[in-house]
């Protein structure tokens, strides 16, 4: 198998357009939340394994295509209302940037740590989306507003998970993005500018999703909120992510 074929195959799992459409097509056809969780965890790890096992040299066109893919899906997130699809596009935009981490002399085990720490908030969002579907029958922004009043504990977890996913300080993805910008600014200034644009688009898209779900007139229908044990589970995972982010900051900065 030639190096170009290996890169294209890896581009299915570390998304490169148009191969990036495969992941989202698979995700759209999976209904069971636990299968989505497995898919999210395994997908980028498979891509990193292919790249590291093959030892393929990553050419410049792959970096350009990876940035284009990430920007494309970040832009498309702005118009999405379905939470699962939004989550899938965010995953595509995030995982595309692992190509940049792979060319910046990042240790192999740290690369896998990058992939997992980027993916954990996405997995939590899969579970929360399933909770919205169970409570309301669908997970669309704007379909039901005022969740902050209707189910305040659920809403607090949802906002925190989205904030973690879009690379906000203390969470690992923030430090990964910061490291990528610092590593590329001197050797590929245009790539660093593209990374900052992607970061801005994630924040904008995340704000729109939060606004579409949390803000607005509350429904009079009584909906079951999270109990203390479930709140405890999410709190432990999110606290673990924050600790991992601080540790990652010490390693990469």
C-alpha cells in the first residue's frame, strides 16, 4: 500500500474531507447511545494507530486539508439544530487537528491522550443528548426552551459539558489548542491563524447551542431532572477532565 493510500485510509478516522463524511454517515445510522459511545472512543484511536504503525510521513497537503476540514465542519455547526449531528460535526472538526499534533513531535502516547481527552466531553454529550430524547422525544435546539428552569441540574451539566468540548480553559482541549497554536505560529503562521478561527467558530457554535436549549420561556410540563447520583457521576468525570487539563498544561507548556 502506498503512502498516499495509507493517508487516505487514515483520513477516514482522522477526518479529511471528503472521507470525513463516512463518520457522520455512520453516526446518523446508529440509534443506541452505547454504540455511539463506542464509536466516538474508537474512531480517532484507529486513525492514530494507522498513522503511528505505518510510520508514514505526513506531507504538507494533508495539513492544509485537515485545516480545511476542521474549518468546514466548524462553520457547518453554526446552522445545526440537532444535538447529535452537532456533536458529530464537532468531533470531525476536533479530530482533524490531530494531524497537526502528529507533525509537531508530540510523543505517541501523548497523541492518544489528546484524542481521548478531546473525546470524553463528546461522549458525555452523547449521553446527555440521549437524556433529552428520553425526556422530550428529540434533541433539537429551539424545540423546547428554558431548560435552565425546567431541569436546572441537567442544564448545569449540559452547559459544562459543552464548555469543555469547545476548548474552554481548564479543560484539556484548551491546552491542546494552545499548544498547537504555539507550535505552528513560527513555522506555519497561516495554520496558526486558521486554528484561532476554528477556535472562535467552536465558541460561537457552542454559544448558539446553549442559547437554543437553556434560554427561553420554561415549559409548564413537569420533567424529571437529574438525581444526586447522576450529578455525582458527571461531576467526577468533569472534575477529572479539569485535573487532566491542568496536568496536560504542565506537560506541554
